[in-house]
């Protein structure tokens, strides 16, 4: 049975808070002890790979200059695709995934 507002309810809440803080402190201390015992060394290759990933992440997904040129050519009617080239690409695609 639980009676709200009673001294017993307040005591339970205080005890639960203390247990939670103690558990959290113990976990933090364990984490600190573990991380203090280890040292990480990153190879030059891994460092370079990380820098390359960061550089690639900074690039735009679409090359606006190429897309803009193609849009202009399509809008003006000057963009033409060879029927043979299109057919070859379609057949190659079908054969690749068949």
C-alpha cells in the first residue's frame, strides 16, 4: 500500500534517488578506470582514410555544373542521344542483371 505525502513515501523517494546516484557514480568510476588503462594509436593509413572520408563528406552529392549544362541543352533542344548508344546501354544493363 502506498500513501502519497506520507513521511514513508518521502523516505522511499530519497532512498531511490540515492541508490540511482550511487549506481551512476559507480558506473562512471568503472568507465574512468577502464579508459585510463588503455591507449589507442591510430596508424597513418587510418588517419589518412579518416581525412579522405571527411573530404568526401564535404563534397556535394550532385555536380551542379554538369547538371546545369545538361538541363540547358535539353531545354534548348540541342541534346541528342544516339539510338544505337541507348540500345547498347539497355542491352548491357539487362545482360548484367539477368
